[in-house]
C-alpha cells in the first residue's frame, strides 16, 4: 500500500512539473505575440500615414499607391483590434500565475 502512495506522489510531482513548465512557456509565448503584433501594427500605421501624405501631395495618377495604403490601413486596424480582443498580456499573466501555483504544488509534493 505504501508503494502505491509513493508512486502516486511521484506521478503527481512529475505532472505538476510538466504543468508548471508548460504554463510558463505559454506565458512567455503570449508576451512575445503581444510585442510582435503591437510592433507590426504600429509600423503599418506609420507606413500608411506616410503613404497617404505622399499620395495626397503627388498627382492622382498613382492610384496603386492609394489602394496599397488603404489595404495596409485595414490590416493595421485588424491587427490592433486582434491585439485588443485577444488580450495577450492578461492571458500571459494568467498562465504565469498558474505556473507559479503548480510550482508551489511541486514543492509541497517533494
């Protein structure tokens, strides 16, 4: 009977270690996604603003530039919305907290 309890505790210890590490990895990944999407969105917005001013200053024969700027503007708006809706920082914080809880459980089981 003692052997079964020890095996169970060892199994829980390994499982909590896996959960601890996986939550920390996921938290790190969500933080990275937030930075990438935010940087890309900001860069696109700057490019669009510059393109629109250039198109306005030049003659109206450069409609391709205008359409490209419009498409990039829509993409920038979608990325900003996605970054807000998906809320990567909050998700990363939740995974960080869960990882810390599993780390505490691991210590108790040891």
